[in-house]
């Protein structure tokens, strides 16, 4: 995928993703990574290895409310963004998307994407 600069992109989603302050994101990652439980850390490391190897995939994290699923996804998002990559957080529930940086509902994100194409 070619590198896109903020000025060369007319896609608002890409522009917003490239506008993060990387040193701040890296600092955030350092603080939240140490708060992961062992189980969350194992899941994080597995997903990040798949991302770094550019394999792709679909991951479903299941657990009761309050088990740290959103925190895990937030940590993954911050880690990927700290490497200057784009993350589009979408969720089906309003509560979850409020906790994810740049999060929106699926319908909102898709309508923005279709309007920017």
C-alpha cells in the first residue's frame, strides 16, 4: 500500500487516522500494555503477530461484560497506530464505540466511507 500524506488524501477517514500524534500514542501504549492481564496479553501478542506478518484474519473475543474486551481492542488499536498504521474502530453498540479512540458505529463508518469514495 503506498504511503499517503494528509495533504494528498481527500478521504476524511484516512486524514483523521494520519492525524494522530505518534509520540503521544506510543506513550499511551506503554501505559496500557502493562495493565493487560496474562490472558489479554496472550491474545494481544497473537493478534499483533498476525498483523505484523500481514496475514489478515477475523478475530472474535468473547467474554462477559467487564472482562476487558474493549480494553484489549483499545490496546491493539493503539499498538497498530503507534506503528503509523491506520485503524478503523467500529462497534455495534454505542457504549463500546465511545470507549474506542475514533470509534463509530458500523453504519456511520460505512456511510462516511461510501461518501468519501
